[in-house]
C-alpha cells in the first residue's frame, strides 16, 4: 500500500510526458496561391472589334475549388496533399487573369466581371478542367486545362468555344515547385484561350466587312 502513490505519480508523469511529446509532433498545413503573371499590354494593339463583355467566374470540379492540393497517380486515382492547401479558390485567380488578358489584348471595348447587372453584349463562361500534379512512376508533371465559350447575348449565338491545355514535366517533386509550375502553365493556358477568342473575333470582323 505504501507504493501505490509513487506508482500512481510515476504513471501520471509518464502520461503527461507522452502528451507533451505528441503535442510537439503537431503538423500545421502550408498554404499556397496561384500566382499568375500579369499581362503586358501590347504597344501597338489593334482597335477593339467587339463591344462589351462580361466574364462569369470560372467553374471547376469540387476537388479543384480549394482545400488540399490534388494529385493523380493514374487516370482513375485521385489523392490529396493533406498538409498542402490552397489559400484561395483557384477559380478567383483564373477568372481575374482572363479579365486582365482580355483587357490587355483589346478584343473588346469594355471588359467586366459578370455580376448580373448591366447590359453587356457578350458573356464569356468557362471552367478549370484540370489543375493537378500527375505522377507516372518516377515522372512527375503538371497538367492544367481550361475550356470556355463566348455567347452573343443579343442573339443567343455561341460565337466561339474552345479549350487551352498545358503540360509541363518536373525534374524534382516538391509541392512549392509544383504550385510554381501550375502558376506558370495556367498563365500560358489563359493567354492561349484569350488569343483564340481574339483570332475568332478578328475573323468574324473580317467576314462582316467582306459581306
């Protein structure tokens, strides 16, 4: 009976030490944002050929809208980095980048974010289809893909629709490196998408002049 208290005290101290040790192993997540390059306006860009356009926030599958960063080990298997997360919904960055590119390339006389108000002549809608790390054995790459369509709100006609995709292979696998490459490739994909809109607008304008 005399040894009960020392044994109890020893057990309590061991439990406390164990809890302290566990507390020291707590892991906090790292947060990232898409850092898309800001377009540089062309010095001698052609005059706008279309009127006003509103850009609706781009859509995305639920697993790309925020939270843990996704990666694929195969076409069928999707997984997440539990301790590496998006600090902001990637759709916001992509939508803002599309607006900036449209303003920079001067396709439209006026470019705004769609808010349900106003009376724009055109509406651009789109989606982020891919924004993932792709693992194929020892090969690691980044895949980004956008799709969009431009609608004439006065006629309901789909003036243009298309996709823009980029893939880049990584030499070393690290989450900061993956996010940096995602930002770079997404910037290129946005530029490609808007360039396709510009080319279609120029073609439509030329066709109208000939008629």
